[in-house]
């Protein structure tokens, strides 16, 4: 984390724009629309720039960002708890309001970086969260619990992707964080801010209600995501293979079974609840057919509905309402009939209907949620029906209890029992009818629910339903024991086999790492593990061979190093110092040893014998023949001073004693007379030398001659070798070289590129007036630059003789 960048002008500017825009936007109710819009766009662009600055330059630790977000959230919750009574009245001092907005701004900036951490190219998620916050303000929070549950599920799967930083923590840190976030989750659950008042006042100040709640929801769901992610990371990052496979089997078999059972129970509940709701509707029709009471003392002038619930105040002294179910005889009739909704009505409804689940009837008015009203407005499955069937009835917003009837098995019925769902009187709805409620003016004022209810406190275990449920549980248990468990055992056996084979591979790896290269694995079957074992055994054998080859290579390298030293010792350790002349020479090998050579020895004080050449081929054989040539060259100087005779004698040796007919030698052999500067030489198949003059460009000296070792006929060789005589003038130089110079080859764009004679001639012409040492240095530097790090393809040898005066 580079804290020093916080002092930069760039950061101060971006943060100031963002911070001011954020404060203005949070106080939008006190600003004009234009300023609010400007602040909105400014906060978006500055937020992007701020996140990019954090990612590229500040680079804070993600754990610091997470804990910063938690601290700011807890501070804001504490501040809200101090002024919860003043929030709706807006009787809050400007200082407290500004402090609250500053904390919110810090929460937002830490949340923004948390969302785009290590993924700056996906900052488009920020407008997505802003859009979700707007949806929450206008739709989700006013709707109540169901809409918020959907929001929580959506946020969970979105925020779960932002928890991958947990995967890089060590095992001990994961345990500490699990305990910490577990305590934080308990603390957040116990605080439970923003109760039902936010639903009733969702249009209040956004900075005191919607924004804090949205940030609280994100933190709450993010902590849940971390609590889910940490055990998962412990499993797939830190547990052994056997435990991983055990958990994999649990997730693949056990948990899907639980979800399938829950889904089946839910679908069964919907089916039964829908069927029982239909039975309630038939029972209501039977009550109509058996009742002839007409409406009396009720003003029906404003009623136009053919069926519904009529609400009437019982008398002037009390405010208790009375509810009647009414209907017309026929569409054209003006006669209404009614049934008062009381316990007797509930009893008749229960006795007149068939039911599988349920031991009572509850009747009560309530206000439908807005989402339910929208579904009712579509009217796509119960068209033009006043009495609607609802098979899914999770919760109820009942205003007051009107009437109920339950079958009670004994007199010890507990009315204060706690039930699964919060229905009036306690119980679970397993079938519901919803009927509109009309007032005296004929307007629909609410809805009325008639529920087939299951009340556990009035539950009779002799009911056939108990046997049915028990039978279903027995079927599930037996199928689990005899089918699913058998399949799970087969899976456990497969897992055990995998673990055993994996352990065997692990043992083999340990043996190899300890140096036991003879260890071999034996496995039965033809699966991937057997293939791995086969490859493992091959690896052991190959390692032994590689070690043997490495040792042999080390031995050969040592021998080559010795051979190189021997070969270099054959070359002149120091060139002779000849008065009136400068001589420079070098040899660069492409491999450890070379087939190139050069030498210069004295006949007497006035005559010096010199040579330069190249043995065909490369490597040790070429170096061996090079050593033989140098030995013969030096030995032959005792018998003759003529270059042609020396070449013939060496050729006779190679053609008689060397069995390899592919070997031949190219060379220049010459004699330098230091008195007059005269040089006499022959060229046996070698590259033409160059003569450098002071007043003209370099000249290539061409002459005839074949390589040594190509023919056994000495006369033929002698006749092909052309003797060349030249006299060096002061300042002139003779340049001798091997083919490794002009035929130096590099690879560019998968094509060969040669150094060539043109480059050599340019160097010679440019530096012809310089010393041989300068020219030699320029040639070798040019060749090194030409190869540019690529390996040399051939040996390179150069010798230069210059007459100074």
C-alpha cells in the first residue's frame, strides 16, 4: 500500500470532486434539480477515476478496505440509534446531518473499491448498484418482506463473487475470520435497524433511510457470503483429498436430497392447498343454496356487485364491525342474500368441505400487498370471479381476527401456542379464498380471507392426515436406506479407491524425491491412475538414464575442456615480434574445440613460415586433425622452406594414414622474407586473402589450388597449387581468414542471413590505414553484432600481416 500517493494533487482533486458531489447528492432534498443532476453525473465519473487511482497507485490491502467498510457502517448505525426518533420529523441539527453524510460517503467509497477490487475493467457494476439502490427506494422497501427476501437472494449471489480474496488466506487466518464474521453477523442480526417504519415512510429523506438501509443490507449479505465462502475455501484449499471427496459426496447426494424433499413438500403443499381452496369454494356454494335469508336493514342502493363481503358497523355504541357474505339470486335480480361471518359460518364451511390437511377455518379482513393486487389485476386464471382461490399463502397482513372454528381434541387446548406462520389465531394456511370487501357506498375497501387452517395446538393425532404424513415419511426413509444409501455406499467405495490410488502415487513421489529411483508402482485396472502409474515408472527409468547421461556429459565436458586447453596450447601463445612488421591473429570457436588453426614460426632471423586453415567438419574429430596438421607443419619446416613442398608432404600423410575419406583441409601456407617484404604462398582450397593498400580499396588475391587430403596423387596436387609472390610495401597489409567469417549465418524471420564478403570489404576499406589490431577488433565486433546473441555457426579465424616501414 503506497500511502505517499495520497499527498498527490491528482488524488486530492479527484477525491474532493467525488466527496463534494456525494455530500450534495445525499442532501438532494435541499438542492435544486439542476445541482442534483450535476452532482449525480460528477459522482459517477469521479467514482470511476477514484477506483482506478486506488487500483493503479494506492493499491490498498483488500482486508483493510473490508474492515474500513465495517467500521464506517457500525459508526453510522450507532449515530442512527441516537437520533431514531428525530429521523422522520427531520428535527436534526445541521452538524449531525453533515457528520452522517460524511460517514455515508466514506462507506460508499470503500464499498465501491470492494466491488471493483482487482478488476478495474468492470467498473460498470457501480451504476448497476446505484440502479439497485434506486429500485430499493421506490419498489423493494415499500413492498415489505417478500420483495426484500428476493433482494437478499440476488445480493448474495452477486456479492459471493467479491469474496474470492478469502481464497488466498492461510488456514489459521480463515479460522480467525470465521469467528470474527460470525460474531459480526450475530451483532448485525441483533441490531436489526430500519424496522417497519421505513415501509411506511419510504419517501422520507433518502440519506437517513434508503441509503443507510441499502448499505446495511449489503454489509449483512456480504458477511453471510463470507461465512459461506470460508468453509468452502477450507474444504477445497486446505483439506486432504479424502475429506474433499467426502464433502463432494455429501454435496452431490445429501444436500440435493434435502432440496428435492423440500421442493416436493412445497409442491405438494401448493397442490393440496389449491385443492382444499376449491373445496372451500364448493362449501361456500352449498351454504348459499341452503340459505334463504335476505338482506335487511342494509342499504343496497350503491351495491352493484353480484357477490362479495359487506362491512357494517354493529351499532352506534361500539366500533366493532360486522361482516356478511352476500350474493344475488341472479344477474338481473335486485334481491340480495347474506350470511353473517361468525364461528357458526366457519363451522359450516369446515363441515361442508372435504380436506386432507387442516382442522379449522379462519375468517378475517386484510389488505393485500401491492404485488398481489397487481396479480389480481391481470385476472388471467380466475377471470370475472369475485371469490378467488389462492393455493400459496405464506404470510398474512390481517387487520383483526373476525371468526374461527377449530376441531379441538380435548379441553386442554392452549390458545397461546407458537406456530410456524403468523396467521390470526395461529396456524398454517392450507387453502385460501379471497373475497373483496365493500362498504356502504359500494366501494372495495379491502380483501377478506377464508382460510383452511392447520392449528397444531388443536391437532388430533388420530386424524387420517397423520397416517398419510407418517406413510410418506416412511417411504422416504426406506427409499433413502435401501436405494440412496446403497448408491452412496457405492460412491464411498469409488472415493476410497481413488484415495488409495492417490496415496500410492504420493508414496511413489516421496520415494523418488528421497532418491529411490528403483521404486515401481503396481496398480490394477485401466483407469487414469494406472496410466499415471505407468508414466511414473517410466519417469523413474528416464530419471536414471538422464542422471547417467548427465554424468557422461560431465565426463565429456571435462574431456572437451582438456582437449580445448591442449588445442589452444598448439596455437602460438605469442606471435613473434618482427622488426618492421605488425602481426595480429585471433581464433573464435563455435564449440568447445575447433577445426580452425593458424601458426607462424621462424626458419631463421630473415624468414618466417606462416599458415592459416580450416579442417572440414566440426567437433573433436576436426580438432584432432587440426592438431595433426599443426604438428606436421612445424615438423616439415626442418626439411624444406617451400610452401608447395610442405603442402605435398602433409597431403601424403593424410591420404595414407587417415581412414576417413570425408576429411580434407583448406589452408594457406606462406613464407615471409622480412628483408624485402616478399611473401610467397600457396592457397590449398582456402578463402582468397585480401591485400590492403594505402591509396586504393582492398583487393582480393585469387589463385588456384585444391584442398589437402582430396587426392593421393602428389604430382596432381603440386600442379594445381599455384605459387603466389607479392611484395608488401610500407603500410600494406595481407588479411587471411577462414570461411567462418564470410559464411557466418544468423536466422531472421525463420530465414538464414549471411555476413558475406561485402560486409568484410567495407570494414577493410574503412580501416585499411589502421593497425592490424584495430582491424581485427572491428571485424570481431561486427560479427558479434551480426549474430546478436545467436550461437556461432562456425569457427572464425583471422590473421593480418602489416609492413610498417
